[in-house]
C-alpha cells in the first residue's frame, strides 16, 4: 500500500504541475512530508535532513553568477563579438547561433536559448532563413551544452551520479549530448539549410550599428512551459550590434567564470561554493550597480530541484525505489528495460520538467544499474540526453519562446511545425541514445 500511494503521489505531482502554474518543487515538498511522515512513518527530522543543501548551493550559486554577468554587460560582449565573426553569411549565422547558444549555456545560463531567440528569429526573417532551422539551432546549441560541469543540469546529474556511488565523468557527460545535438541539427540543416550555402547579395554586409551596451532596448519574453527560470534578454536589435567596452567588472566576470570552469573540471572544486564566492567578489566590486541582484536568481529552479530530490529521498527510505527497480529487472532484458525508461523520460520531459524528470528517472534506474548488466555511466548519459533534447517542445520554455519570437505570418502553423519536429525528436532520440550509447557500453 505504501508503494502504491508513493507512486500515485508522484504521478499527481507531475500531473498537477503540468496543468496548473504551481512549482513542482512545492508539490514535491508537500508530498515528501505527507507520504514520508503520514503514510510511511518516517520521522519529520529525517525528512528535513534529506534537503539537498549541496544542490541548493549549486543551483543558486550558478544562476546568481550568470545574473551578474548579464546585468554588468559581460553577456553583451560575448554576443556582439560572436555575431561579427560571420559577416552576415546565412549558413554561418545558423551555426554561430548554435555555438553561441551552447557557449552561453555552458557558462551557466539556464535561459541561453531564450536570451538569443529575439535576435536569432528576427535575423532568420531578415536573411530568409527557415525559422524552424534557426529556432532549433539555438535550442540544440543550448541543450547540447546543458551538461557543462557549471550548469544546473551538469551539476545536478554529476551530483546524483556520485550520491548513487558511481564514478562521475563530467567531460564525457558534456561531450556526448553535445555531439548528439549537433547530429540532430546537422540533419535538420541538410533538409532546410542547403540553400543557405548560396549567398544572397546582401549576405556579405557586416552587421553594424550603434552601441548595444547597457542602453540597448530590453525585450521581455514569456516563460511558459517547463523551464527553470524566466529571463529578460538585454540584447541588441538585429541591426544594432554595438561594441560594449571592457571594464573592470566585465573582465573580472570573465575571469571568474573561467576559474569556475577550470576549478570544477581540473581540480574537482565544489561548484556551488566556488560560484557563491566568485559572485560575492563581483558584487563587492560594484555593490551599488546591481541592487537586488539576488531577485534574479532562478529561485523556481532551486525549489524544483530541491523539492524533487527531497521527495526522491523519501521514496528511497520507504522502499519504493527498490520496489520499482526490482520490477524493472523482471522485464526480462535489461536493455529492453533501459529503452522503455528512455522513452518514458523523453515523453514526460517533453510536457513536463526535464530536471524533475531526471530527478525521478535516475534514482529509479539505480537498482537496475546495480545489477551490473547495463553500463551505468553510458545509461545515465543516454538518459540525460533523452530527457533534455525534447525541450525543443513548444510546451517547454525553450520551444515556446522560439514560437513567440518567430518572424512568421502564420504563428499557429509554425507552432505546429515545431510540435511535429518535437514528435520526431521524442520518437528518435531515445532510440539513437540507446543504440549509440547504452548498447555499446553494456556489451
């Protein structure tokens, strides 16, 4: 009975969070106390102790650091410099947006695609680039770099791997999803982008104009779907790419981000602690220039991640995870069970939260991995990819912002094309990840 109630509560958490605008983490916290304390008889103090303080520091610290980088103009420098490299060439614009979105995500922005969508989609309209191709370029770029060691996703999954007793490989976790997202975009480019290789007369014109620093126009965009944070892009218009100058704060921010990346990868320095300390130094350098910057922290992501992990700890303590793991092992073939779980994660994440899905799917897979018949790291990487690549969905924040910013005459038709592409991704991504990652690492 305890197992049934625990699973039913988990389904209700997902269903309610999908249907109404309530943070899934809040529901998960309530579920943890009700299912853990009332149904399972777990002491309340034990449930409180299950709160993942290390993950709290990681998510809050990383999003605070990136909020500072956006507020002090460091992100403008990165965007402006990248767009000037392509000199307006249409095919290069697509791939530059892919790389730029990936770079911003790798630096720690959970809303990299959303920040670039206004300028990228207007560029697509001006340069006669297929809007689906451009929108998916920034989405696949961000999702391909989602598992950088200093992103929310990377820190979250690496933390789960270590807590489960497996040896983490942050570099491999980063490279494989990036390669697979590049593959998906390459196929899409082959279908919709071949004509971009033939330049239009104006393609060689360099995009220039007035400054786009702190005075650039601000364009708000919506935050529906399942993303972890909303954002307001302070980015220049498509014809107004200025030159934001370097100053002491911007140079220090770039150095701080570089130190965070090197420290986490090369020296295994705690990401949460490092990001908090670097952010503190940057705030002390300009305390009056960024008032209430803490309001820009992705607090919805903090609540979501910590709530789901707390509920997962309750399910571990009351034996539900072991029960589900044993049920999975009785499916007969571990590879078949792995494929089913990959598809389940992809489908749920397409309409729900990718972080929430990962927080549930990885612990559920732990008993199955403990049997040793599947390559643990390979399966975890495949699961991470399948759970995030489907965020191209128009029901997710990334996909919905692309639809909202598209320079098209029939927005509903464009939304249907994005939905159709998402359906193909849901259909193909788990199978590709299973065939290329899970099977070879399990033989």
